[in-house]
C-alpha cells in the first residue's frame, strides 16, 4: 500500500516537471529543415527535432506527403496545395506560405503540390 501511495504522489510531480520543461509555442523553430528547402513533418513537435520530415524539396514538387507541420526555408513564397485527411471529398485547398515561415494544421493533411508563388503584389500570410 505504501508503494501505491508513493507512485500516486509521483504522478503529479512528474507531470509538473514535464510542463515546466516544455517550450512555449513561440519557441517553435524550423527544426531539421535545411536552408533552401520546404519541409513537412508528419507529427506535431515544438523546438528543435530530429524527426525526419515526410517531405523535403528545394523546388516545385507534386505527390502526397502526410503532414501536421510545414516550414518554408526558401527565399521565395510558396503555394502549397493540400487535402485534409478524412475530408478528401471536399477537394484540395491552397495556402500561401511566406519565405522563412511555417505553421501547423490542427488536423492531419496530405500535401499534394508545392509551387513557387507568382508575385502579384498581394501579401502572402
């Protein structure tokens, strides 16, 4: 019984230790995406990572890469085409990804196309 009490007391302490050491979302970085490439990762992570990306490209690309997080480390804005997993019938969507920026999706998606964005003077968010 004493071991059970010690184990139950250790759970909140361990949880607080994990929470204290987890970086904030503002500390998110391009991870292991090399300069000059566009990367997509299949899972969420924060800070530096050694998780291999599901897509790394230094030019226009088409195919299918599972992703939750993406980062554009190229010098050009990119138009990314994707479909949300489980909602394929709704068709593809596009997003403009600025140079040296990235973000995440709250649902898994398949990136299907990466193309250099034609500069029409409108901002890329």
